[in-house]
């Protein structure tokens, strides 16, 4: 058994320790900054969710000038290229897979490397 598994106790304890890690001491300034940033991302996300589908598909200036649309487009198109060696079906599906896998990779790197749960949630957003 490794140290992480021994400390957490049990077979699935290491997942609990990684996902529910609490810093020993929290700086109040960092906490307030994280809370404010979380509210900003919450409002921004709600704006994307409530956006009309015609605006997204039609290519109107409201969405084409959006910062997140351009980032998402890069991940989408890169997914097509990355999955191209695996055949036509996965090449077509690769756009959606790229949009899902990149945030998941960011989440895993924040959780496993730096144990930064807040960074992982923002990266997943």
C-alpha cells in the first residue's frame, strides 16, 4: 500500500483525499478573490447557457466576438485532427471529444499535480 492510500484509509480513500482536500490554512484574501471569481464565472456561464440557439448557429457578431467561442472552436477543430488516425467515424466525433477531453485533462492536472480544487473547477468550466 502506498502512503496516500494508508493515510486515507481503505481502498477508495485516496480519491476522497484528492477531491475533498482542504488547505491547512486559508488566506482570507485568497478566499474572497476565489469567491468573487466564482461568481463572475457563474454569471458568465449562465449567460452562455441562456443564449439563443440561433445566435450560436447563425454566426452573429454577438457570439463570433466571444472569447470563449474562439477557445472552444480551437479545441473542437483540434479534436478532428487528433482523432483523424483512428478512422473517419472518430475523426468526425473528434470535434466533440476534443471539447470534452481538454477541460477534463485540465481538471486532472490541477487535481493530481497541485491539489488545487478551485483551479480544477474553473478549468472544467
